[in-house]
C-alpha cells in the first residue's frame, strides 16, 4: 500500500515538473519575440523619421511606415545617427464604435512617398530628384516635422504660404508635396529658372533675394542652398555614371572611352556659378 502511494506521489511530482518546464519554455519564447513598437530614425539635421521596420541596402536605408513593404522612404545611411524606440505615440485612436479614426485610415491608405513626389513633379514639370533633395533638406522626409518658426510637413510650408497654395492640411503628404512643388515651380519661373535663387527664396523668402540681388548673406540660407545643390548634383552624377556603364556594356570599351573623355558638368552647378555670391 505504501509503495502504491509513493508511486502515485512520484507521478504527480513528475507531472508538476513537466508543467513547470513548459511554463518556463513559454516564458522564454515570449521574451524572445521581437519588439513590435515603432522606432525613430534620428537624422544628422535634427529631424527624426518614425517607422515600423527598416532594411539596410548598402549606402541606403529603407524605412517602412507600415507592417508590410508597400509604404517606405529611402534615406542615405550616413545621414542616420541612431535609432530610438518611439514610446510617445499611442495606438491609433478609435471612434465610439471601436473602429480606427479617419485620420489613421487615411495614413494607411496614402501612396508611397516616391509616388507622391513623382506625381507632383510631373504636374509642375520638375525633376523628382530635385523635389526629393528639397524634402531631404527641409524635413528629413518626416511628414509631421514642425520647425521652430512654424513650418510644417515634408516641404516645410509656413501656414500663410500653405493657405495661399490651397493646402488645407500641411501634414498630408500629397497636399504638402503638391503645394511645395507648385511653390518651387513659381519661384523658378520668377527667377528665370535660376535654381540657386529659387532655392534661396524658398528658404529666406523672395523679398530677401530681391533685396540682396541674389542669395542673402545668411549662413542658414547659404548652407541650405549648398546642401540641396550638392545632393542634387550627386544624384545626377550617379545617373551619368550608370548611363556610361550601360554604354560600355552595349557599345564596347573602344566607343565608351571616347565618350567618357568628354568633360561632364553637373546640371545644377552651371546655375550656381551664375548666381551672385
């Protein structure tokens, strides 16, 4: 009788030990799950970009705005100084019926930024690379950026300027980029397509450009213009290099050498040289 009791007690102890082991395994599995909280990519210019996950593609880091890969922006890896957990933003707000608010639904349904830029550039006959360079300098691709002076969104539109351009919501990527592209086009036409003067006016205002007959002697404005021109020319130089490499593969080295010997001048540099400094 005593043996049977001891045997039963041993089986109960064994079952309890197995259950405890399973609980430990489950706890370890839960701890090993990757965090799903959004992160902030901290940029050199002081802005940050909220994203769900990221992928490093050589010299470029792709930041994805959703759990899938349909909405993203590409940022030079060298421009990112670090990452932080974004714990300041709550979950998407819900209405009285428990559904996601219209603002969150709009954010989920917005097209990728490159499509927004391409559409606005085509509408106002601008180079998408130029528009992207302006966005990079203005907000670091942060659609919710707000400057100390009150400029808002991707292309940092002041409330008065946004109102004149018909932009009701400066934090809406499509409206902001469309309004900013229209404004940039108007400035280019105003200054006979002198890119440097147009960029200076975008930053400091047309009144300052006309007052100083060119780029105003403000450190911020000069650095702003130089940064965009450099970024834009870098993209054009990379495209020219890629074109030459394709010509080498299709025409052969003999024809490519004579073509490569021709000096190439960056597109924006010609305008920069003509602007009074």
